[in-house]
């Protein structure tokens, strides 16, 4: 039951995010006039979500007392929420906070809600490492010299959503479709990785010899 809940939770959040990014990529005004600008900051927000997940992943093994674990989760969550809330206020973009907690919820179920036999440190570090690897790979794929289709994010749309007063060239301001493409590719990759991980875990659970060799 826990396994099914965790998979539905994690994959559901990741797929939902990927669909939203895909919608904005093809129809940039579907979720509001500033959808492209709001969604373009996701790749920066996700870096903080990965960092917070790293802290949360090691709380269970370092705080064996249940009440202390809960307190540690709450305090850490509040600290990151305050930091991201300030960034959201400065940027004038509430989606910074929305994206942060959406991805943190997804990562929480994958890293913290571990099943029996997954309580060991290698499980947490392996999942976190692959998540970070996917993040870097998707950044390289979508944010560098590799051509990315703009689809509905035309030059007119880019000019309309460009933050006022910004003169420095940057990917979010000049090529926001790359940031949107990152959201689609990264969230889809996370969902696929979750399904592969759970299938492998089920296979090992059904094969004690394989599990014992790990």
C-alpha cells in the first residue's frame, strides 16, 4: 500500500509538472500572460529543492527518536520556505514558492518515505545522486548549444514577457523556451526514473538471492 501511494504521489507530481510545462511551451498564455516568465525560473528553484532533499534524506538515520525527526523535518522545511519566500517576494513571482514545494513533496515521497529494506544510507544517496545527475544532464541538454524548438514561444511572446529594465542577456530572458524545455524533460525523466526504481525494487524483493548480493 505504501509503495503504491509513494509511486502515485511522486509520479503524479512529476507528470503534472511536465504537462504544465508542455502546455506553456505550446500555448504560452494558457496559464496567464506571464506564464513563460514565471515558469522560466523553475530550473533555479529545483536546485534548491534538491538541496533541501539532501538534508531531509539524512534526517531519519541521524535522529532515531521519532519526535526529533518530525521536529527536524518541520524546522528544515520552515527554513527553506522562508528563504524561497524571500526570493519569491524579491522576484515578484509566487510561482517560485509553488514550484519549490511541488518538487519538494515529490522528492520527499521518493527519498524519505522508504519501504522496509530501503532504510539504508546507500538507497538515499543513490536516489539523490541520480536525481542530481538527471538535473545536470537536462541542463546540459536544454540550456547549452543544442538547438531547442521554440514552438509557441515566439519572439513576440519573448518581448512581451521580458522583465522590464533587464538589459543583461540571459537564457530566462532571451531564450525562455529553453527553460520551459528543461521543465518538460527533467520532470518526465524523474517520473521515468521513479518507475524504473520501483520496478527494480519489486524484482529484488521477489528475489532474495539478488537482494542479498547488493
